[in-house]
């Protein structure tokens, strides 16, 4: 009995340490990118986005360096070989992104579109992939998720718990958008949505073994929203966002509508994720539940 309690205690302590490590890692890097975002706030939009992208690239390099030091980096995560099969496996993500784009498009008045500045349009298209997509995926699905998996991922339940924890952390960091001037209720909606999409990205990563695919889906999803920054009048965008922040009922319905499908898709993908196919983890054969 005492031996069983000792094993359970050690398991709980190991889990708590893993969660604490994941939290500290994500908090450190997100704090850095938030501070950098504040520093470039007063720049003109094209220059600000370029500077912010460069900052995210630098931080991505630091995350990769840390992954190497912790022996968590795998070059196969970024290889194109097998990417087509991985994209086919996660086909729902493509459908979801297309729907997301048309939902956003439906909220924009037809006479609000502008002729985009070519340079700004190029940066808006590239940033979701080489900026936010790369940085957030190497941090949360690379460093954070792998840290959790090494500690608690030796069972199917452990894998699910690791994915949920990393996704919740990913969702919570979006509270920093309030610092950037976002309204409270839309920020809460984004936290919920980001948590669900984070779980889907984690499932895609674990099922395909390709962090590159998660980066691609993340970038495409962000682009489906950010593209409007370059092709719609800024005043109209600001007015649309302000109206969305005051319609509480619509915000709740919209949050549920865009969150539940991607959450369910992620959980379905995770059902076939096994320890023996993930990062060399050894399946847990202990009788103590993980």
C-alpha cells in the first residue's frame, strides 16, 4: 500500500514539475515577444510588421537552440518528405480554414475593400508562416509539448493530458492581446478558440510527426484572418471589431461555432496517438494510471 502511494506521489510530483516547467518556458518567451510588440507599436504598419516578424524569428531561433540543448530537436520535424500524406490526414483543418475565411469575409461591407500596398500585402502573407506560425509552433508544440510528453506521455492518457495542458497554456497567452488594446470579451473568445486550435495543432503534430505541417496549418489559419488587414479599410476593420465586442450573444454563438468542430477534430486525431510512435517514448506498463 505504502509502495503504491509512493509511486502515485512521485507521479504527481513529476506531473506538477512538468506543468511548471512548461508554464515557465511559455511565459518567458511570450513575455519577450509581448515586450517586443510594445516596443514597435508606434511604427508604421508595414515596418512594424517587418520588425515584429524579425523579433519572432530571433525568438524562434532561441527556442530551437534550447530544444537542441535539451535533446528535443529533430530535423525530421521540418522536412518536406511525407508532408502530403500529413496534410491529407489533417484534411479537416483545410476545410476549417476555408470556412473561417468566408465567415470573416461575410462580416466585411462590400464597399470597404481597398487596393493593397504590394509590400504590406507581401508581409501580411508571409508573417503568419515565418513569424507567428513558426514561433508559436516551435514553442508550444515543439518545446512545451515535448517537455510534457517526456514526463507524462508514456500512456495514451498521458499524451492527451500533455496535449490539453500545452493547449491551455497556448490559449492563455493570448490574454496578452489586452495589452495590445484588444477588448476583454473578444480576447476571452480568442483564448477559448486558441485552446481548441492548439489541441488540433498538437494532434496534427503527433499523428504526422511533422512540426512543419502544424506550422503550415497555423499560418494558413492566421492568414485567413490577417489578410483583411491589407485589403480592407483600417477604419472599417476597427469598427467591425468594436461592434463584435459589444454583441455578447453573437460572440458566444460564434465562439462555440468555430471552436467545437476543431476541438472535436483534434480529439479524434489524438485517439490513435500512441506512446511508441512519439519521440521514442516507452509505453507505460505499470498498473498505476498515468
